[in-house]
C-alpha cells in the first residue's frame, strides 16, 4: 500500500568533531586494507567482500549499486560475500584482513579513531582519503540523510509551515535537541533529492532475485 508522503527537511549533522557547518548527507564507502593491492573497484572481482546487511543503505544497497555501475555483480563476480550485521563488524573484518574489502558508512571513522580502533591523521572527506591510515577508501558515494516527512493530505500550506518552523529554529536551540542526535540545522528537501536512493534500491532488489553462481 502506497502512502502519500512529502519530504519536509533533513538535518545537518557534523562531518567531524568540532564541525560547525554540518552536512545533509553521509557517505557509503568501500574499504580495503592498504596491503590488499586493491586500488579500484575493478580490482574487487574475485575478492571476498563484507556488507553490513542487504537492507542497509550505506552498507548494502548503495555499495551494490556502485559495484553494478562498474559491471560487477556481487553474487557472480565476488569470491565470497559476508553479511557482518554491523558497520563495526565490517570495519574489523577489513582491518584484520578477514575479508579483502567491505562497505560501511563514513560517519563511523572518527568514532573508531576515538576508541583506538582506527588510526589516521586526517579524513579528507571531499577527496575520500584517510591520510596516514592503513585503510584505503576505494570508492565513496553520497547518501542523503534521513528526511523528516509529512502526510501529503496535510496540504502544501500546512506542510510549508512545518518546514518553516524547522528552518527557523535558533542555532543555540539546535544544540539542545536530542531526538535527532547532534544537529547543526535543517535544510529543505524534495522527492528529487532521493531519486538516486530509489534507483539504488530498485537495482539492488533486481540483483538479489538473480541466482548466485
């Protein structure tokens, strides 16, 4: 059953500790150990790979979509697929060379660094590079953040007021909001902002229907 919903706003969250600008997206990254010899997505053919879960956007759907764009069918072209269950489990598997590559969300990098699990001098997010690290980012793609939505039957005028209310929240108040994590503000969004996510899910679903080798 389809429900008529309208995207209202998306939160801006810190990209790194101390960030005061924020971003409305995060990244799905495909990682390898620097010793793996894997430099490009094409190099992943015949390799072992860890996903988080089939339904995880950054750890399942998005990386499948990216691999397919490169002509790589995960079920047919990878030696073995592992579903690790969590982003941390994927990272640990790659770090400890239990698998040759894996997919996860980039917003865990600084958390893992604070725990002593990951070492790097800087995460160059625009260029997708972990400087001074033994982890290599093979590929990265933006995934829009979770939207605040409203039922379409509320009407455009009322939804517009809801959107305006979020956009007018003072910065100081943002810091006290706990229901959305650390929030630096909101930005308006539309269905168009999530077209790529819909395509990712569609292609991923079609791929999973195919019989594995």
